C-alpha cells in the first residue's frame, strides 16, 4: 500500500467494499443455468482462439504465444480484478503525490482522510461500470491467489457472465450466438497482446509518461475543476477547445499540454485495438455465429442510445463517449486499410511503435498506407 504517515493514499480495500456494496444485482438465474453459462463461455473462449488466429494471421504458424488465463467472473470479481490492476498501474503516481503531500503541513491527516475519500469515489465509479462491461482483456494484471495472470506480470481475459446474460436478454437475441460473439471480440484483444510482444510495454510506457506529467498541485486541480464547472453550466469553452456535446470529461479536466500529446497517441492506439476487435468479430462472425447480423444491429442501437439520460450524462462526464467513438473510428480505419492492402498489409501495423497509426491517420487511413507501405516499398 502507498502510505503517508501510516495512511493510505487510496484505501483499496474500501474501494472494493464500496463497489461491491452498491453494485446492481445481476439478472435472475438458477444455479444450474449459471453453471451452464460459465461452462459455455469457457468453451467459446477456447474455440475463439483458433477462429481469431486464422482470420487475423497475426501469430505465425507453429508459434505458440504466451498463455494467459480466461476467467469467467461475476460483477464483484470484475471489481476485484480492476482494483488490483489500478493499484499496480497507479503506484508511481501515488508515490509522487505522497511525496508532494507529505512535505506539507498536515500531510498525514490529509493522507488519512484523502485515502478514504478516494477509496469511496473509486468504489462508486467501479460500481457503475461493473454492470456495463461484458468482457475485458486486462493488459496489466498482477497475479493473485484468486485472480491468476500470465507468468511475466500481466495478462488475463475476463468474461463477466451476469452482464452477458443481461444484455442477451435485453436484446432478445440467441444467447449461444451472443456469447460466442462476445468471446470473439475479447479473444481478439488477447491475440493482439500475445501476438505482439512489444505492445504491452509500449502502452505501459505511454501510460507512465502520462502519469509522470500529472500536475498534483491542489490549486491547479481546483482551478481546472472550476473551469469545468463553468463549462458544464453553459459557460464558454477556453479558446481552441472544441468537442462533441459541449463539456469536457473528468479525464480532460486535469490534462497538461504534455499529457494531451500522450493522450493523442494513446487514443490512436486504443482506437486501433478496439476497431480491430470489432472488425475481426464481424469478419469471423458470419462463419460461426448464425445470427450475427441481427446481433450486430441490435447491439449498435444499444451502444448509440444508452440506457437513460443519466447514463448518457455519466458517459460524457467520465469520457466513455470517447470509447464509443474509438470503436467506430478504429473499425473504419481497419476496414479501409484491409480493403486497400489486404490483411497481411494491414498487419504491418504491428511491426513496431513507429508503424502504429497516429490520431490523424485513424481518420485518414490512406495517409497511414502512404507512410508505412509506399515509403517502405519504394
């Protein structure tokens, strides 16, 4: 634990307790049906490996990538896994905040109070998200007794069974097809990281650079929060700031100029990864998922409308609407590149960090093709 005078900067145990206390109950399901769902998801995850590898051609024939576990979890299990991941990833930033706060007057008291407050806030956020995530490849996943991960310090695939059952019922689609469809998407993420060994370290480096640039001066943060409050209340945006829907997300509020540059690169990579997963899911789907067209149409409608006005507001505030754009823009990029240079030509994107698309290239796939292919082939 990161501590100030014996007090934790983030009370991780309180975060877990808060999230599990306020998490919504899952759909009503018998014990026998629950066991059947878990078993089927595990089978689909295993079957998806071959489907995704054959379609993407990312893993050379005869090469066996790093093994990563597949965990079928409930909402509380997803919460525990993500708290463990946050704790590992945010360690350097919390150390920085500890040093800054510990040198000031009342540092120990602020640490004790702040750790509890932050633990509750994180718990409430995870409670909100835990009922919305269908699956997740945890790139930075510390191994634990209840939550195994790959041997070298990261990697596990989570499938959140109650959420999958909830959505398949809400959409009124074939449950067996829907479960396989979800597994194909998440297995693509696992293949991305196991088939591209440098990708995890590259992402970790970018995230750490972002965190290293975090301005932890309380007055600076308060000033940005005040500016954001004015924006949400209908005030004018700072010069040069534009975006969909008017206000800025909480992620944007605390950004420095250096962080915006890093975030631009991270946005491009995440758009690529999410769009590639959607592209592969739709490409494999017609061969193995009989009702894929119906599932895709209904799921896209669900993504677009949100569950309620409150849900839409929270998505904007937390920056989750940006994730929805990543699916859409990234999928268009992948589709356009594959159409122009084929799957093997697209796979040059995985050669090195230099061949990853920029944020501008995600919106202009031809520019990426010109940079990576025509220069390399000339």
